[in-house]
C-alpha cells in the first residue's frame, strides 16, 4: 500500500492566478498520476508524472496549463495556471503499486479542493 | 482500455448483500477487471481485481462471467459505511495501463 498526502487540502483563488499542489508519498513509486474531479463528475486523468522527464498528458490537457514536476520517486507537484472558474475541481494525486499476482493497485490522496472566483 | 457500463444508482438494505453489476463486453484477453469505490469527500479506494477467476478478499467478492463480458462485485453484508460510488475499470496489468474512470454506480445502503 501507499500513504499519500496533498497540500493544500483546499484553497480559494482568484481568476488569473496560479496554484501549485504538492503530493508526497510515503514510499518510492514509479507510477504517479494526477486526476481532476469536477463537481458531481467522475475522475478524469490529467497526466502521468514521470520522474526525470516531462509528464505525459492526456488528450485535452496541456503542459502550459497544468505544468507538472516530479523531482524524485516520492514527490510531485501540479500547477493549475491562469485559473478560471472552470478550473474549480478536486485535484487528486494517485500512485500505482504492484500488488499480489501482478496487480496494479492505485492509491489516491485525499484531494485538493480548488475554488476559483 | 475497454469501456464499462454500470447502473447509475442502486439501493441496498443494511445487512443484506449488495450486488453491483458491470458490463465490459469489449474487454481484451489481457485486460483485468478492477473495482474501486469513492466515499463522499475522499479519494477512491481499491477494492478488488480479477482476470477470469472469481476472487474474494476481506472487503468483497468479484464474480466474472465465463466469457468475461460482465462481472459483479458483491459486498456480502452491506453497512451504512459502504454507501459510496463504485467504479468498475478494465485495464492491462502493466505500468503502461491506465485506469479510466466511468460514471460508476452510486450505492446507497439504507437502515
């Protein structure tokens, strides 16, 4: 298993500003992901945070808007840039660990609730 | 990764078994079935996974049909704390695989 913490847990930001969310894992993990969950919606994968190289973004998400850093195997940051009210969501960090019988279990942080006014 | 279809919502009486279905008719031979749940205001929680055999752990049982086109998650004795959104996901069991979340099933356990 893995224990994940995120900071901040919530924030209220003004449009046009940027917020950096931190994700800390209690063990070294290869695969780390960032998800967004808009109000009342399911989770959408933003990107895979790669250690030592640029993140891999999903369709509809770009590096200029959501820059990601992954300096080591236990830490990552997601920045939400030039925010608008449409960016109001919960942002979740997730890691994938190898479980029994080759399972790829994902563990999620508690999320960062962002409100943009 | 294959697409899944789940009912939008289900109710279950406390203490009874909750049976949550999932259709994944386009599943590939190397894709596994995973189940997660998300309790309100928390991150999703891994429950169980399987390939083709039925699986059981301390949380739930997973029944996969022989043709692997559908599966059922069983919570044997549902409690109020099992009220959550349950997600069925199919994916390959490699680091290249990704978990794509659909809309899930909102299970409400009633006293």
